[in-house]
C-alpha cells in the first residue's frame, strides 16, 4: 500500500485559507413570473371582475355552441352602478339573444362570479372575430365541382356552373333526409 506523504505546513495553511474564504453561494433562481402575476391579478379580478377577453375565450362554453355562432361579447361597461355586457350579434340574431338575455346573464354570472354584469345590451352588426374553423361545417367539393380545365367559351362555362349548382342541390337534399 502506498501511503500519502505528510502534508507540509504550507499545504495545510493553503487548505485552511481556501476553506475559510470560499466564493459566494450560487445566486438563487428567480421566482416564476406566474406567481408574481397571480399575486397582482387575483385581487384585481376580485375587485373588478373578469374581463371581456376571458369571456371571449370561454364564450361557446358559457352560452352554448349555437348562440356562440351568432354573437360575441364586445365590452363590459359601467353605467349608473350597473355592469353592462355589450354583445355584438349578427343580423336578426339580436332578437333571439334579447329573448335569451336572462339565461345568458345567469350563465355569465356562474362563470364570472359576484362581479358579473347585471344587464345585457345587444348590438346588431358583424362580429369582430371570425368564427373558428372547427365550428363551420363545409363539405369538400365533389369531383364534378372540381374542373381540371378552364372552359373556353361562354356556353361551356354556363353549362359547367349549372352542373355544379345541380350537384350541390342534390347533395343538400340527400343530407336533409
């Protein structure tokens, strides 16, 4: 067995110096930003209620998929101590939404809590955000609808358009049965 040589006094002094003068500890990692944001946003949400962005995000779950196709929340306004939810509806759907206003406000209250809107204002017009592609039900074009060549004369184009129209009517009547 090989034994260690005795350490010299200089080595012992160097070891003691290094042990007593170690570098600083590693810097602690920064706390997650989500925690800091939560500490700020939670009291604000309790005080002011949910925002329109959260309502837009969960709108199909709140009012149902059918009504969500027709309308979109636009703003929450404070008017004379009442919180008013402003909804933009497409065309004549505003009348349906006005009739369903009590149910819509109840569902919003379940989602938003005590600081939810108490009144509903329905505006008629186009919604800002387009409908998600998942809710639209479009069929792919059939083989007769896709033409590989472009018709040259007017009569051939008209006959092709009429053929496509007839096929689409037939396909709609088959799905309705």
